[in-house]
C-alpha cells in the first residue's frame, strides 16, 4: 500500500484543490478511523491497519501543509497503526522510519519567514511546480498562521482577515483560476510584509500602533496624524507605567474600577486628540479603546493584563 509514497503527492494535490474537497475527505477519514477504533480488539491482526493508515497518512500529508504543523505526530501515529497489523506479508512489513524522509519531502515545509519571503521567486517557482495545489495550500497555510499572529499583536488589523477570506471565497466558488489565485496570495504576502513593518515607519511600538489604529480617523492632516500618534503614546504610558496605577488587579470585574479606567482614558484622549474630533467621534474612539483594554484584561493578555 505504501510502496509508492510519491503517489500521495498527487492524491494530496487533488484534494487540496478546494476547501470543500479537503473537508469531505476529512469526514471520511474521521469515520474510517473511528470505526477502526470501535472494532478493536477484534479487528487487530486482520490487515485492516494498513488501510486505515493510508487514510491517516494522506490526512497527515495535508494537515502538515495546510495547518503548518509538525510531521512527527503523524509519523508516530502511522507507526503505531502499522505495528497493530500483526498478520502481514514480509514484503509489506515496514516501519515509519523507513518512509519518514519521504513524508517530509511530501510535506516540504518551507522555512517561512515573512521578512525574508521573496514574492517574485515564489511566483517563478510556482510556474515550474508539478503540484500547484500543494504550493497554494502551503502558502495559504503560512499566510493564515502569520495573520493570526499579527491579529494577536494588533486587533485593528481585522480588515486583513476580511480581505484574505474574500480571496479564498472567490477561489472556492470557482471565480478565480489557479494561477490568478496564487498571484493574489503572493500579493497578499507583500501587503503583510508592509504591514509587519508599518510600526517602524510610523515611529511607534507595536502596542502604540494598535492604539493609533483605533484612534485615527479618515483623511487626517500631517499635524493631526502626529497628534494622534502622541495621544496613543501618552495613553499607553499612562495605562501601563505611571502612578497612581490605573489597571489594578481584576479591575475589569468591578463597576467602580471600570469607571475609573474609562474616565482616565477619556481624560488623556481629551487632552491629546485633535480638536477636529467632534463629540460623537471622540466617544466612539474612547469606546473602542476601552473595549480593547477590557478584552485584553479579561483574557490576561498583553499590557492590559
């Protein structure tokens, strides 16, 4: 069953053509694996483990690409299944170690680093790639993982998530050709690179940039932009560093301490934001910041914890 492991490249490439195909296969794999487990111990020694392992191996190939996970767990599980197949021909007897290297070739697993990704090189490599859906899934898996990290750093980046989902939905609906889809994904990577470096260009830390993004408005002048940046810096310093302390332990659990935090946010922003922020907009910005601080504090995250 595993004498030609290279064939799994083709199988995976076919199933990775769309999210629907991959999800459907996962349902089948879950059913096969669950039935196998439910039939133990009677099923042991009947050579069924090899069939189950084929499904799980293919699932593992795709998961390592799409979810950017480590291959070791999949290889270990496959080895356990094969050990359970007691009655096998000598020609079919092998251990996970014998094909572990091949599995890693299937997985490929680029050492992704956003700051070092060469978009043009990716596009050239894609033209020559024999399994284009695997290339797409590998790149998309990296993008989704990196985007999740960047959203953890800055909740105001939600538009990036919406943009990516629109690209994915268009492809899954059949509205985008394979080559165009890869082009759009590489364009997206280039945008992510710019976003990851934006705090440096703006002269802000990552946390200051997050507050700046919440506080800024459309079509700001250069003077307004500078004032909003200073307001973001001032607010973060007041909330995190200065005394008397604002974000005391469990402050978000008590109405009184919540009011104190809200009041301090309003005071600092009233002093720092441009006069062009009319009352309704000012309230909206204060609400946005307060909601973010409450969310972070309630989840024990970042500077608000």
